[in-house]
C-alpha cells in the first residue's frame, strides 16, 4: 500500500515479510526527501509489527535505485534522515533482517541502500556501481565504509576509485550477492529467502545482528564480552525454551519473540 504522506514508497505484507518498494520509476527511484521519509516510515512499520519477521527492499519499474536525486539536492532537499542516514536507512540499525532485491540499476546511493541490508538478491543483469568520484564526490552513504568490509580490499578500491559498475552475475562472484536470479525474479527469490529466515527465532535473529555490529572492528575480548551479555538475555527468553522443547518433541517451534 502507499499512503498520502508517502506516495513514493509502498509497503505490502506478504506472509511474514514486508515488501518495501521505492516507487519513483520516472526518476529511476532516485532518493529525495520524500523517499527518505517514506523508507524510514516503512522500516518503522516493519519493526513495530511482531507478525513481520523480515523486510524485502526493492524498486518499481525494473530499477532498484539510481541513488541520490541530484536535481532535488540542488534545490536544497536532503536525502538523509537525522540519525538514520541516507534514505533513512544507511545509518539505522533495524533489528529485523532486511533483504535487498535488486533489479536494474543500484547506483551510488542505491548501491549503498543495498549494502545497508543484511542480504542481497540480484538479477543477473542488475548493475551495481559507486560513480561518485566521477562527480567530484565520494560514496559517503556507506559505500566507502562498507564495501571494503564486504569484498577483498583491492576489488573494493577498484569500484570506489574507477566508479565503474559491475553486473549482478559479477556481484555474485565477488560475494556481494547471496543469490543471483534471472531478470525479473529477484523479488520472488528474496521473499522465499525471507520466509526461510522467518522459520527461525526472532530474538535470535536480532541478537545475531547486534553481535555482528558490535564485533565489527572490536577486539575479540570486547566482542566476546558483549556476546556474553546478549546471551544472558537470550537464554532467559521463552523462545529459547520453546526452541529446545520443540526440538525434543520433534515439532516446529512456535515463536513468540519473547
């Protein structure tokens, strides 16, 4: 559904997943202030509903996102949300898994939105690129920071310094994409992946994400100390008891997220 407040971002509940669609096909889903506000609101919707277990982010019209709307930026519009970063996503920390389903262009900030997701499904002819250096800029929405953590250093530097794109097939070879699909199939595959995630305990999924974030760049001793604190909370949860009981009784677990 779309709302009067955010006609450029639609949400649709499909099973236990929230499909979030950037809906500015006439602008290749470029991110302006309205898109950033709409995407932030969609993420709030995902986080607030316990029946939703994962989100899938995609774009309308066969394009993920062309990145920052330069015309809007020249008019003084900001594509960032304070405390949440570019598009209301790149500096946020959603507790629930978020999957990017990429068709067509994921350029500049569009690529950075995908990098901010936990998993990426890409059509084989999708195009990923960070061309900011061609415009006198750098990929400051997370590209410069995240890309070297996702793929080998020299390959990341090639993409960042040349500004040249790679297709979805190459993204899969580099380890950027979890799944590579035929054209037009990325959303369907991402939704299947979301349903697989939904089979697992929501508290455990959220804890994985917190520990991974905290451990990034931290000394092992600090990372393990943080993990121990998280495990204390997790072990006291009803979901852990349910998971163990369901295993012993050889039945599917019924998660409550508590």
